[in-house]
C-alpha cells in the first residue's frame, strides 16, 4: 500500500510537471501574439495555459491583454483571482489599478497603487502612478465641493439674458475664423467653421461659449428618446463612434453628403476621446445640429462624460486648445448631459449607443422617465451607454466591467415590447465598420476607421429610406491622412499601461 501511494504521488508529480511545461510553452505563444498586438489570440493562449496551470503570472498576462482590448471588467476578474491565489503578487494590483483607471474610478485605483508602493517602496513607476491617481482624486473632490456650492449651471449663467452672457465676450481683432450668431446660423457659417478647424485653428472663445450655451438649451429641449420621423422625400444616415477623428468625419460627410432637409443624420455617441481632434468633431456636429435641429440628431455615448474624459484625452485637449479653462470643460459636460440617450426612427428602428438592459419589460416611456442630466454608474441609462450584444441567448456580465451583454432573445423581447423592428447600436470596433447580429435584428455600426491610428479597421454608416421600408444600406470607408497629432496625445491612459 505504501508503495502504491508513493507511485501515485510520483506519477502525479511527473504529470503536473509536464502540464506546467506545456502551460509555459502555451504562455510563450501568447506572448508572441501580444507583441504582435493580436490581443484576442493572446487571450486564447493565456486561457489555455491557465486551464493547465492557473498561475497568478498567467492570469496577469491575460489581464494585460484584456486591458488592451478595453475589457476592464475581465482584467479585473483575472487580477482578483490572481490576488486570491497569492496576495503578495504585486503585478495583480497593478493590473487591477489600471482597470479602475480605465473606468475613471480613481479612488479605487489609488488604493491599489498605494498597496504596490507599500510592497515595493523603491518602485519609481508605481510611485509616479500613485501620485497621478492622488492628484485626480483630490481634483475630483475639489470639483464636487465647488459644484455643491454652485446652484446655477454655467450654461444658464452664460446664456443670453444670464448674469454673464456669452454675447459680452469680445472677439480678438486678430481672429480670422467665423463668429457665432444664433440669429443667423447659416450653412456658410458651418462650412467656414469646418474649414477653419480643418486647418487646426480653433473657434474664438465667444463662438465656443455661444455654441455650447445655445446647443445645451436646444438639446435639453428634446426628450430622452426623441421620435425621428423621416419624410418620404428624405433619407437618414446612422453613424457610429467618431472618437475625435475629425478628418475621417469630414470624409464621412463627403461619402454621405452634407446634412440637409432631405439628407438627415443621426450620430450615435462617442464623439470625443482617444482621437486628438475631439473638439473639432463635437463643434462641427453641434454646429450642424444648431443649423438643422430636426434633420441631424446626436445621442450620448459612454465617452460623453467627465469620468472618461479625464482619462482618455478630451479634458486635456480642451485645456490645451481652447481658452476658458475648467469653466469651459465644465460647460462641455453640461452639454453632454443634455444629449438624448436614444432615438426611435419612424416607429421602427431603435438607436442607442451601447445596448439593452439587464431586465425585460423596458419601454420607451421608462427611458423617457430617466433623469439623464447626470453621470450614471448603474441602472437603465448605464446599460444604454455600455452594454454589448452576444450571440448566445440570455444575459451575462460585460467584460468591460459596466453594463451587460445581451443575447438575441433579449433583443427580440425589447422589440416586441415596444412594437419595433430593429436595434442599431455602436460602441464596438468592427473590422468592416459594421456587423449584423441577432438574426438581423441588431446592427453594430462604427464610424472611426483605423481606430486610434492602430487598429486597421474600416468605418461605416447606414443609410435608410422610407421608400425602401428602412432597409439598411451600408457604406464602408477607409481612414484619411490627418495632421501630426497622434491618437491619445492628450490621454492620461498611456501613463498607466
């Protein structure tokens, strides 16, 4: 019996040792994919290695690949599992902290970086990241304290007739660009603004404040889910994320035609962040909205909010390019919070940036009852900004760490509940710019080609007409050259990866 027990232990040792060797080889294959920026394939390899030998190191490798794929929730899960296996494994706290930063959760990230600096007091990189997190936490606390004291919105104080109207801002004599006049918004003004910004020149302070104040009042006048009724003689182009890629946005308008009373547009959120021409993108779209209030529609995306703007570049871009300081950035936030959350086109098509909900029975009325003038961290609004479709029935946690993933049965239930035919959403990069899922009932559209100057994807938009029963027609387009500002130039995220 003793001999048999010894033999079994020996065989187990040999088998486990061989499995460990095999896991190490597979992990190395994953590292090759990672270096080639093939993060999905790297995740597959790391997952196989983890099945054979669930080491904290392998889990942290997979967490890193998940972070590169913008899946903060999945990265956090791997980091948590690694810490459960070995609470002294420092890299796990690094990975989890980065995931928190990706979600704009500076307080939580600060706790993990503090842990790292305690475990590795001489780690200069950890100390630097700790200081940056601490700075952001204090900045947020200061902002909240100021906002608690302030009772009036900047857009109200600076509107025409307010205590500090934007109309009193002087225009410098050296300024050569268009000047905003709300009583005379013309196609020429929009085209002059477009061309002025294409030369990497900014609108003057008067025009910035004026457009934002007037735009905020206009957008706030719409319900959370406006009904968009396209007439028989018109068409509508539904566009996805543009993410600060201004020169690709200009190309999109070249492909789809200028907005007009017969050529409508709906942009489905994520106008800013990542790309380094976010200011230009949003001002051009807002100018068209002011020119054609009922022919161009703008939805809020998950990147139209303070928490992500402080991480992914928009805050830094505003501070760098425009005069107006924190007040102007705060005014942008008021405009973002006034953006509608979704649209229904001709009682048939539901458009939303992210996706559907963690429960059945959600109606358009329930959506319209949401208080959208806030930054959500849970609830219906959060799902609309963050959720993603999946091919299998049911619901599951979202790898992003926010919202849910929803299956074809969930899409069908929502459509049936609201007597609709199709969901169009954005929020995800697709190789060809679009993907049709859920038996044709859920379309993802993404309009930022060669995303972040690195991904190599195409962009796309959808054209629909009443005369064809709103059958989607897809236009695919490639990225265009742009001036020297590289993507993520203003982002803080590069400091944390």
